[in-house]
């Protein structure tokens, strides 16, 4: 990843991929987005289908999905590159497929049986339809291993699920999803099992939970919800073990995507600062504005390198739990600061609904909570450092 001068750079194939995604977003996606109302959360179906067909032809389809199953099979660094570029369009992350990034049901399904892969994963890969993953509960989401109270009791050839999940995305459009429930007496992660739950399903219902972002997640209610044994993913108690690596790796494209939003916001602010004149000179001539722009660029570059390093180490097979936490915390917090500065540069226009900045501001506030809040990730980092460096106790 070094050129002849010793400077770090992306491999040539990823630079080409980066340019492909950038052109696709600028030439195909953004013109369609510009036709949408400011609060739109979806493309019209006919437009989405056309864009997804184009994405398929460019190889931009199901980025995480292994190539043998019809996906792009990108490594973590490749996923980070695509996520940063795609996120600079409002709908960008949803064009390569409903599960280009994020809680990707099919990824876990690949650890299931061949029958499960054929019945559930492959149709989703082909169609791009959404699935969902239900882990978080009202009792807490930051420590799911202990917070999960949803129960799954086996009765003959079925499991009966009872409990509540909250802040679950994509439920209303999904044909199926993964639900994590407790099947054993253990209060830790080894007592949790994952189930494929089809929709509609007797005893399964959901309600919308309005939040500050443009689209709402859902609360899921499981009231004697019956799931056949063959829909259990893995053995009892293996739910978290099946998803463990995936849960950590997901933070890489998540962090890269917010950097893309920050970069797009900064570009808008730079263009505005050059054009806007106050007190007989351009905003760009004001030191206060220059420093906001400079700090934003410095911090975004630092965040990008943290994400790339975490992705690179993950691709080499290293444990990146700490790396991913560092990248996620820094990227989400910096992106929020950058968009806040950009709003300040625009003044009143920055919070106008006609501009994307106010929407990005709301979205990025949630990013500091999603995929684990900043405080939990700081705890992960601190425990690693203190555990490794703490002096031995005697006596």
C-alpha cells in the first residue's frame, strides 16, 4: 500500500473501485435524489430498480456477500472505500443492495445450513430486499449478552418466542429477519440463540418508533411467536458466537460512511465560503472560517486513516475489536463536529430543510449511539489497555 515515494495509498484496484462508485453516485444517483422531497426516505420503486440494475452491471452489488453466492465479496478495506463514497449521496448506501452495509442478515445465514442459505439468503441477494436483525431490547442494548430477556422455549418441533425488541430497522419491508433470544439458564452470551423469523408470523407484530432521523425504526412484539426448529441458526447457545466477528467488522463500513458524510458537508461549506461575501470580503478570507475548514479536513483525514488501519488489520486476520471501537468512536464524533461547523459557516441556510446539512446533523447524532454508544467503545479500549498494562497483584 505504499508508492515509490513511501507515501501510503490505496491499492490500485481499490482506487479504481473508488472512482467507479464516485462516478456512479455523481452521474446516476444524485440526479435522481435531487428530484426527491427533502424528507424522502426511499427512491420510487421503478427508479430504485433501474439504479440497482446499473449497480449490478458495475459489480456494485451486495458488497459484503461472498462472491460464490453472488455478491462482490469485498474485504473490509474495500467495504470502507465503497461506504465512504456511497454515503455522500442520501440514498447511496441503499443502491448497491438493501444490505450493502449494515445489519446484513444473509452474512450470518452463510453460517447456517444449506437449506437456510437457499431458502432465505439467496433470494434476498438476488432481489436486494431488506431483512432485519433484532438484538436490542428496552432493557438495554449496549450489553446485549446480559440485557436480552426475550425467551425462546422449545416445544416439540417448534420454539415459542416471547419478548420485545426495539429500534429495529427495516422491519416493515422485510420478508424475514434474525431474532436473538435466550434459550438457556445462562445470563451471559452463551445462553443466546438466533432464529430466522418469517413475516408474517403468528404472534409477531411491530410498531413504528419515531426518532429524530428521517426514517423510523420499529419495536417488535413477540407474543407466543412460533418458529420451527429448522429456523434455528446454529445450535442452541451459539447465537452470539455466530455473529461475533460480524458484529465487530460491521463497525468498519459504519465508520467509513460517516466520514463520507463529513467530506460531502465540508465540500459544500468550502464552495459556499468562496462564494459568500460579508463585510466586503469573501467568507473564505475570514480566519475563523479558514480554521473551521482546516480543522475539519485534518480530523477527517485522521478518522479515515484510523478506519483504513482497522480494516487492513482485519483483512490480515487480526482481532480488531479495539481497532474497530477506536475508529467508530473517532469517526462518528468527528463527522458530527464537521457537519456542525459547516452549518455554522452557512448560517441560517445551514438549518434550512432545502439543504442536506440539517438532515446529516440529525443522522450523525444517532451514529454516536448506533453500533454501540461512544462510552461503551471507550470502555472496550480502556479495558484492553488497563488489562494489558495493569501491574500484577501479590499476596
